[in-house]
C-alpha cells in the first residue's frame, strides 16, 4: 500500500473511533439529564419572559461543538 493510503485509512479509523465515543458520551449525558430534569422545567427556562430564555439558549448552543455528534442527541432530547 502507498503511504498516502495508509495515512488516509489511519485517519479514517481515528476519526471513526473519536466521533463514536463523542456521540455515545453525549447521548449518555443527555439521557442522564433527561432523567433528572423534567421537561417542564427546561421549557419554563427557555420560554421565560424577557431575554433570559434567549441568552440561556444561546449559551447552551455555544458550549456544544458544532457537529452532529452533539446536536442530534440534544435536539432529540429537546423535541421529546
């Protein structure tokens, strides 16, 4: 095999493992949070009067990486 192909396969394996661990970890975290925080409390915080809900939602969005590994489990939890 050529060196470039070995590098590409190595990078693929590394990213596949890293993203799988990230996805599983964040899914677990979202599940734990859903178990301990009732949906009504989250809804009340995000729909509060004034600009507090907007800033809270923006803060929650800012601390999550911009990748589907975190946004999909979090969105699934919020929609549920």
